[in-house]
């Protein structure tokens, strides 16, 4: 907490340079900054003043040598609304959402969970090449997605399928992308789980995740910040949300994104899913500070830490962050604490680096779906009978979509060549023609039967 | 990345005491260091001063010209205290005044860039310009006046972070707005390499054309400048040539720069526009005031010939132009001179058509030989024109070293090296 309070004192409500700093620059003839802040009063700049005059910080002098101790023993507190049994702790924090909405939360999370199970299995059976599950993190997706407007632009990392699920992305399209079949809007270009949907304002997932060499550099907050800046200029009343894990937060791009969002005053929500692991790397090897939330104030960013397994806490925090980000044109950082119950991906066996007991604890004692179910049941909005029915129904829906997706062919091989540029360059067309000719002679050695003619 | 060189100050970042003649390119050096360092700086200023257009491409001897008394003598004191003054290795040749685009104005290259940016911001209300130090006008003055004219939300500084600049630019472009990012020196583009190659270039392809960042243009000063050394002289076009999905463009002159830059900005694909910094002030010609476009992926035959094809881009075009004159004069050889203009996607047809006619090809660039873009041209031409070739294709490039400081005159592929290579091809 010492870090936070010290930072708050230092930064106060001002972002960027203090008034004295700007006047100093004006004196030295640095035109750009002086012009940008014409509203600053002319204060007398005097070297007789004992106050600090440095342009770089707005602070008092101190004559005692004291290092700020990073406080990681009792870090930034974790905001929650429900306890682990789904009971509201402080009634004034209950968002009091209508039954229909909370049921949508529940169904989105469970449908996602069902789809995850089936698609994970399908990879194990060799039917799709790769998959990543969202087990344990469904609350972070759905709570945040529900707090946004449908037109808010989403930049995800790769473990946010629940956001799309909440926005009613059809199962058919999830499957199409995983199979890379003719219905895939991405035209079969990327590995499974790299969803994208223009209508639902979900920017296509990017991450060079190869099965053997997973990279942490999956999140690119820079583009999200740029999109937020453009939204601000367009007076769009839109926020941009950028999801990333605690591992991706170590990337230089994360630092760049935070700093740009703050200095350029962008309406963006940085949503960090701190799930304890970046593949096999635990948080103790990822950072030494107080997680990701503690970094926010260092950039001048409003920050909060929430219980990511509490869908109402996630909802409340995101809702308020959204409101203020748009109203005040400033970034917000939400660190949602959660736990990655599943393996990193189908290429990972996490028993190699963590105990089964640890995983079971989270699965059984602190799961976003169970907590919400307890809440629903205690409100009388759900019961075991409905649970049984819904499980059967959701499984059936997923299986149908799955079987259909599997039957469809892949796109025509010539789609290998399009969309590199808006128009196809002459040289690339030649290459496309040369492949077509090659296949005329050697086609039997290629899986042409699985591809649309 | 260190603080940038101010090209309108002397090549050294050290200052000189006010008592010395302030003679660094005509602009006063900053005051105030100890005399010893200041002396060295003054000598450095003279040694490294870049001369404007019109000077010949050769060394000139100055015998101790203008050194005040009381200076520390160099180690070779007692010998001839001769000083070598650098002058440019090329002569900028302006093109004839273009008549088809309306009224023209005399502009140097940075002014032509400013004009293009001005036109863009006027036409396109979504267009924004950003990067390090662009607000006050930019370290090369390319954005002077634009912030006052268009507002601080459209022309603004970013923190010092190239990966952030490009990433941010991609995001703006994804929403459909026009993003014009400035990287302060092409030498500093590498932190943004991932964003350019893995994100910008692949945005459209990987999303199946659901999303793209086509309205992104990245501008960066490029190429040797006489004193830029390792980190202010690089020509990194070859790194990006290997990346499908982006376009890379290099102009040779103010008129070309404005038209090509406008085309890049309007092109629906992310573009990198490298501006030869040595030409910012040295190249002056008549440039239309109104906007106009020069097409991308089209090379220009700027001089027709029958015996050898010479290909280059940027500053080097002026070197090979001079080589063409030398060849005509001394060898009676007629050269066809081609400015490639767009590095990728490049105009294979124009180059091949020329080589089919002449039978000989020489490609020249400042960037190092191995893996330089001349290798791509050479490889393609020998595939397409093998039977037409009278001699092996010649590449005259920088050596496979980082760009040196004092050794620059030896490093660059100057007209003598090009002339010699041409002579060998003719006699093959």
C-alpha cells in the first residue's frame, strides 16, 4: 500500500508536467509543449524559491534518505461482491441485475465451458490441430463483456472466447474457425481459437502461438490504444477494451501501451487476467512487484484489482471504468485475479509444473460458474432440474455445430494468396498461377479432396 | 535510442564557446563546454559539415583555414596541417518543372514532405501525425506549422517508444482513420519491427479481410548523410522487403517525395516511406502546391539507353545518373537509368524489359551487399532474362559492415566504384 499512497501523493490529479515545469520549458524556448498548454497561468519562475522547479516531477523536497519500499506483502486489495459461496457480502455493491441478464451470464459461461470440453477432446482425437480452453476464467470474460456496449471494440489475447460468446457469436462460427472450414470468416488462415468478428467489434486474435514454441507476446496493447484515440477523436462514445494475461504484461508492448494511453488520454480499459501462470511460468517468476495493478499508478492510470472469479465484481468494476473512461478520456487498468484451471493449451500438460491438488482447489472451491450458480439458486432463479436440462441442451447444441463444422470442406487453395494486400500484386498472382499448374501435375500428393473446388 | 542529431547544427553534439566562429552549416552551435572539448568540436564541425547542392563529388583540401590562434595542435603538428573537407558524394539533379499539376513552388525535400502532409490533413479529417518531436516541427522540420494549423489532437508528440508509435498507429488505422507515424531515424525502426511485420503486414490476411490497417503510413529519415555513422545512416529496406503485406517506398527528389508520400498515405495497405535525409535540404526543385499522386510499384526510366541498365533508389539515383554521364563521356557507353521507387512490391517488368534490351544490369545501394535488395533484383532478373545477359549482374553496395563514421567516404558505393563495375561489365 505504501507504493500506492506514495504514488498517489506524488501524482495527485495531474498528469504529465506540473505548471512550473511548463514555464521552465517556455523559457528555454521549447515551443511545442508551451503551445499545447496555453491555459497555464504565468507564474513567476524564480530561483530564490525553495520549492523544486524540475519539469519532470511535481513533488516536495525531503531531507531524509528513504527508499520507497515496494509493498508486496499486503498488496492492492481485491474487490469482490460475492463470497466463494455466491452470497452477496455488501448489499450496496450488488448490481441488482435482472434475472434475465444474470441467466445470460450463467448460460454464456456454461456454454463456453461445454464447448471447451468438446473442442479440447476433438483436438485429442486429431480432429482439430490445436485448442485452448478457458476453464476458470469464464467470469472475467462475461462480467466484463456484459458491462460494455455492444459496439465497444475488443482487442483480446487468446483466452477471451467468453466475450464473443456473450456477444452471441454463433457456435457455428467458433467451430468454423477451429476447423478452418469454408464458413470461417478468417478464411482458414489462422490456428484455432483465433476468432474475429467485425459485426461484434471483436478484433481478430493475433498471436504467433505455435504448438511447440508458445510465445508470451500475444497481447499488443499498442493497437488498442490507437483505436481508443481514434474513437475519442471521432466522439464515438466508445471505449476500447484490451485483454491480456499477467505474462503478456511483461512485454515491452504493454509498457508502451500503458504509457501512450496515459499521455495521449485515451478512453481504454486495460483488462489483465492474472491467472497465476504464463504456460509454466508462475507469477513469482513473472514479476516481483505487486502484480499488474500496482503498475498502473506508475503511469498515471486509475487502477483496481478485482476478484476475477466473481462475475459481479468484474461487472461493477468494468462498468464504472467504462463510464469514466469515456466521460473523462482516460485509461483504466483492471487486474482480475483468477486461476487457469486448464492447461495452457493442448500442447501443454500442466501436471509437469503444478500439483493436481492446487488445480482441484480452484475447480471445486472457487469457480466463477459455481459461485454464480449458488447465487442464482439462492435467488430462486435456478435449480438442479434446470441445470440438468441446460447441460443436456448445451451439449446437444455444441455437438450439432461441431458435427456440421467437421463435415464442411476447407476453403479453395487459391485463398492462400488473397488479402496479403488489398489488391493482389502481379508477382503474387504469378505464384498463385504456378501453384495451380503444379497441382495439375502433382495434385494427387495434396489433400485436395478436403478443400473446396 | 540516443538523442537525435540536429542536422542543421554541426555533426557533433558538443558545443563551442562563443569566441569561436559559429560556423556549423550556418547555424550557431550551442554554447558552453570546456575549451578542450569545444576545440575538438569546432574541428569536427568543419570536418563533417555537409555542403549543399552544387558542389562536386570530390574531396577538397583546406590548409588550416579559419582556425583561430591558441588552439590545441593535432598530433601531426609540424606537418602540413591540412584539413580534408567533406563534400557530398553526389550532385542532386532536379527534374524539369512539372507542368501538369498546376502551380509549383520551389521546395526542398523536407518542404515537399510538409506540403504532402498539409494536403493530407486538409483533405482527410481523420488523418493524424504523431511520433517523437513532431509537435514543434520535427528534428528534420518535416512537420513545421502543422500543429498550429490542424490542432494538437491531430499533430502530437508520443513518448519515446517506437514499438508504441507503430502499435498505436496500427490501432488508429484499424478503426479506419488515417495514421501517419514518424520514426525519427530509420535506424530506430527495429523496436517496431514486430509490430510492422507480425501485426501491420498480416492484419488483413490473418483476419480474412475482416480487419486491416491499410491507412497506416510510417515515415522515417533514411540513408547516409555524411556524418551519421552507425545509427543515423542506415538503409533498412531489405529487412522489410522480406515481409509480404507492407509496401516500402523511397523517393529520389522533392517532387517524387510528395507524390509518392501522398500515394502511400492514400494506399489501402500499410506503407513505409523512407526519406533520404541527405536530400532534405540538398535537393531543391519545383514542386506542385496542390496534391498529386505518383503510382506505387512503378519504376521510372529516367534516362533511356541501350548498353547497360543501372538501377538504384533514393540518393543513389543521383550517383548512377552521374555514372551514366561518365560512361557516355569516357567509354561511349549508353546507359538506361532506372529509379526503382517502390522496393516492394517492385516493378519487375520495367527492370526486365530494360535488361532484355541492354543485356547488362548494375544495381547499387548504400545498404550492405549481403542480403541487400540488389540480391533480390539480381536473382529475379537472371531467372527472367538469363539468355539476354551479356555479363554477370553487378551489385555495387555498401560493405558488409555496420555503417562507419570516419570511413564513410570509403564505405559508400560512390560513382567511382559504380563506374569501375560498369567498365568491367562492358569489357566482360
